[in-house]
């Protein structure tokens, strides 16, 4: 039996499925990732990107932060790809699918997935740091300089910056889903960003599938490994 046939069989036989995804899920929608050769971290800026998208830099120089954020971190207008759509389809077919994502683009919800744990937040949610008023992504995108609320407070994107902790409720939901899963599909992630990557250690089943273009530190622990593009795999499921 081929790896694709095995994967297809496991999906058919499993009801509780967790999909743990990283940047590789969204690159096939045209959204650049961070760590590849032409990714964000290998481009030249006045400061290292990791520094710019840190909490301390945001507080020290919010104008530069927002200029960088608008240009490089606001993937608006992109569409879900076959991976997003297939996961939503499984849910519509009656499977209990939880998506745990490190992406901030909202494409899983756009495809129709209902149970989505966004470990690093979302560019689609923005709140005034002073009064808590909600603003959509286009408000931040179109604002001149630092986006300001009616009350004068800075409108901060609901994304997790370096030096900030992940939301404990989202972590707990993700952890519980992984612990309860019959099948865990880990896809499009290098599994090098912690604490998010550490969540996969809590899977206790025997159907851990790892789909990633390049090898990861967890390849040896997976029950099935496919070093392929996600679209090539999910178009066959």
C-alpha cells in the first residue's frame, strides 16, 4: 500500500482528527513564509525581522513596527487552497476536525473550518490597547502611521509578538484536542518554533502523519512521513 493510500485509509477510519499546521499550509495560497531561502527572515531590513516583531520593539518604535507589519505581515485578499478546503470538507462530512494553526491569516475559517485554534493570533482581529474596541484588518492596513482608536489609544493587532506568551486558553484547547485525537496530521511546519511545536509530543495515538517538504526533528516519531508539497498530497485525499 502506498503512503497516500495509507493516509487516505486512516482519514476514512478516523473520526477525531487534529490538523497541526504551519507556514507551509499558506504558502500555496501565495503567502510568503518566514524561514525559507526567500522567506521573510532572509530579506534585508534596517533591523532583523525577529527584532521588529517583538513586544519591546513595538513599544519602542510603533511607527516602524506598523510600517513593517503592513508591508510584510498582513496577508489580506488571499484565498484558501486545497488543504484548507479539504479540512473544511471533512468537517462538513461529519468528522470531528480541530485545526491547530501557527498562521495568522484566517484562511482556515475562510475555507469553512469551525474549530480553529490560532496559536499566534490573527491579523483579522485588532483591539484598542486603551479601551478594547475592535477594529478589522483593513482599518489597520489603511491607517496613516500608527493606527489610533477614537479614544486615542493604539490599535494593536491580536497577534503574538516575540517576548509575548501564547494565549493560555488557546494552548489548553489545542493540547486537549491533540490528547483526544485518533489521528494527528502535522503539516507545513519545521517544528522548530516553541512552545507551539512541543504540543505534538502530547499525541498518544498511533496515527501521527508528518507532511513537510523538508525533514523535521520529529520525523523519527511519526507513523507516516511524506516529504511532499501539501497540495500534492491533499489533492489525492
